C-alpha cells in the first residue's frame, strides 16, 4: 500500500509514451481522431493518455487525416500519407497530404 501511495502521480513507466503524446498534441489539433492499427486500438493506457493529455482519439476501422502506428510497424501505407517528422520514441505519425489548389 505504501508503495502505491509513493508512486501516485508518477508516470515514469510510461515516460516515452507521455513524451510522444506531448509532441503529438503540439502538431495535431485537439479533438482529432487518428487512424491506427488493431494493436494500438486495444492499448488501453495509450487510449487513456491520448484522451487525457492530448484530447485525441483512436479509430482502427476508418481512415482519418492522421495515422498513428507503432515505430516498428511494417503496415503498408497508402501513398496519400506523408510521414511527419515529429521525432517520436515509440510511434510514427502520418498525415494525408492535402491537394494544393
């Protein structure tokens, strides 16, 4: 019990994820929904942190403007997505390239 109290509010075990979410929230508008893989869609800690700190949501069934994948993912990405250079530790993020008018 003492150990739990001592670690309350300490996010050290998820430090990389939290740093990545901090970066994401600087570049992706609040309230955005990010497409993702089935694996990340069931990562409950990630979902909670994205919602709490970045006001972001994940969707593994539909295509959205942004795509969040694990850094080591080998998923084939459509040519319409461009990798964003956000210097993330655990993830990589793509954005649909908008047509130039």
